[in-house]
């Protein structure tokens, strides 16, 4: 997960709008593959965690997670390797 990409592609705004409509959003990410540093010396995971916590998205750190698509709409769909 890359904080700048979350902003650039509109995911932040989409999540924020969904939460305002009453949605609950959970994001699962592997903390070990998101350890690259960003400005300020924090990791990508920490930067994303900060963004998500400000809008109410729950970020779950799940080591060894490899998932390309996870979506929920009344049911759960997870497509993974």
C-alpha cells in the first residue's frame, strides 16, 4: 500500500464517502511488504494507517497476506494467489 497512490487514485475519497454513508471498511495488509520509508521517516504502513484512522477505516496487519482483490458487498469475496 502506498499512501500517495491511495490519494492519487481516489481511494481515500471513496472510502471517506462510503463511511459517511454508514459503511464499515476493513483493509488487510502485510506489514512486512509495506516497510518502505516515506517523507518524515515513517513506513508506508504507518502513513496509510494514519490516513485510514483519520477517516475511520480499520487497518488490519496480517503477515504473509497475499491478496489481489478483497471486496465485500453483503458477502465476502477474496481472490488470492
